C-alpha cells in the first residue's frame, strides 16, 4: 500500500471519532533545527502536523469544553502535553502536541520498540570496549563495564530504570551498530506514523536535528506497552544489577559476582522525598537534558480505564514534569466519561486496513470516504494487553462496540498486582532522604 493511501486511512480514524474529514500532514524539514536560546519564550509553529486530527495542527490548548466537562488543571507550564485513552486512542485534550521538541531519554521508548523484540531476554552478551564508544559527555550510566557479561534483561533494566546510555549503546552494537540502529529507529517511527520524529542518537542525547513530539512519544509508549517485556521493564521500581566479580583473599577474582541496587528515575513510579507514587501508575519513561528540559510519558489505570500522558519541557522546577503529568491524569480520569475527543492516536501503518477495489472505486480518489465500510484491525500479545485500531469510516455504534471488545480483552495489570510483584521480587524500598538525580 502506498504511503499516501495509508496516511489517508489513518486520517479516517479520527473522522470516525470526530465526524469530520481529517488531513494527515508532516512538519517541514526546516523544523529539524533546534530553537536558539533567547529571553523570549519560544512559540509553537502556527501550523503543525494534522496526523490524528485537524485540531492537532493548531497551536494552543485543544479540548472540547462543554457542560459537565471538568476544567483543565490551572497553571500548566509545559510547552507541550497530551492526554489520551490508551486503548481506544481517543485524545481527550492536548496542548501543542505536534510541536517538534528535543525528546531527551523518552526517545528510548522508540529504541525499545525497535530493538527489544530482536533479542531474547536470557541471551548473554560480553561487552567489548567498542560497545561503549560514542556516548555523549555527561551521559547517564547504569555502570556497565567492558569484558563483563550481562543478560539482555539486565541491559533493558539498565535502560528503563537508570536510563543508562551505556546499556543503550551495548544493545545498539548488538543490533549491528549505532548508525544501523538509528536508521532502524527512523524506519520504526515511519511505521508508527510518528512523522514529527527524527532520530540522530539512539539514547536521546542532545544533538542538532534530534526531535520528536508529545504526540509521537505517546505513540511510542502505546506501541511498546503491547510487548510484555516492555511492560515489565518500564514498571519495575528497583532491581539488582550485576557488578564486578568478588575477589578472594589473594586478590584474584572469584566466580561470585557482586550486585548493586538500581532504582527507577520515574518519580511517579518510585516516588521522591516530596512526591508520592501516583495511584495506578504503570510506567513508562522520563528524560531530562539541556535542550529538552524535563520530559515524561506515563501510563496509569483506574476503574478499568487506561490513560497515557506526555508532558514536555515545563518550567525547570523540582519534579514539576511529574506534578503536571499527575494533574493531567487526574483530569483525564474525571473527564474521560463525558468529554468528546479532539483527535486520535493513529495505528501503525501495518495495522491499517487494506482498501478493497469496491470501496476505493466508490469513494473515488479519497480513501476513507462515505462509501468506505468500517474496518477494524486489532493486535494481540502474550498476556493480553493493549490494541492498535484501524477504523476507516463507520458509525458511533460500531466504535462503541470496538471499545467494549478492547476493554474486555486487554486489561492492564494493576499497580497492586503484577507491578507490585516486581517491587517485591526486586526487594527495593523507597527511601525518605533527598536524592540527587542524574541526567537522563
């Protein structure tokens, strides 16, 4: 199927939700430049991508305010944010969601979408010195050492808990090298219709031209959460990570290996000295660099409803990215039963329905026109969770039926169940002392 046809089909997903024609679009190539430092706060482009809905291309806050819909949280400072239903893809509200900004380590979600399915978690890799070359100055590290062995599971825990760029580079070299991995990530972004994203480094380290958006980061999270290993890693609060081999009395290494504790830097999951873990949180990934500021994508479930939130670059205050994300999640859980969506999270290109000759002929050159019948594509994974929906046209009755099926088939593990088990297995506890966070 051609790119134009698939993009048009993706646009019809929003048409089904919003009852209107949606134009899919991409940002211009000039947007690959980082904004220059200035005393004047940067402004979003006047026109942004309309992938997922026409309203998403408008600057500012988009929400369908109506009687019974709660007001959005006051004093939000983030340059960009989005709140969406993780299962249906409905966007409940957004603010400059297609603004292309530096993503920091939230880009590691795309890295995981790309590389994680390629290696079994039990595979063992001996780290060569070349595996650790090329990391940016001041990178966050989990503490991997050359000439030692690690399982793939160890490496992914290092990626998700400590945002370790060393773990990313080892996995990238296992995947054929950094340049190949970057190319693979850009191809995966294309497959996910994440057209705001341009990858330069696999770890999210600041580089000119490395950009994403709140919309795209939410797509990456939604895609990753269909993988049970991804769900485990991003929801693990703390773990024991392998270190050096212990030395005997003669100073020679023994066969017994030391381990040290690592804790997830996602403060809605692990908490902080002045911030409690968020009720129902189940991941996903945080980041912080000079160009990006603080970034965060989270997923949470309450009362059978699963929401995704992404917040990019709020004011540089302690844990503010998590507080704003929490306030948006609170709003989303209250508003979801009554608010009308302003757009949708589009499915991957490979999940779009293939147009039939009859439907294409009946709608002329427009794909997803009035003559197109409703088509649904779902995806499943081990353990039963999440879905990718492709809807071309259709009625509200059909859409409602789809939502019911999705929720019955794909419940999210609760924080007190699977995720709580991860916490108990790792033996970690949240300390009360103030912790200094490394850059991520």
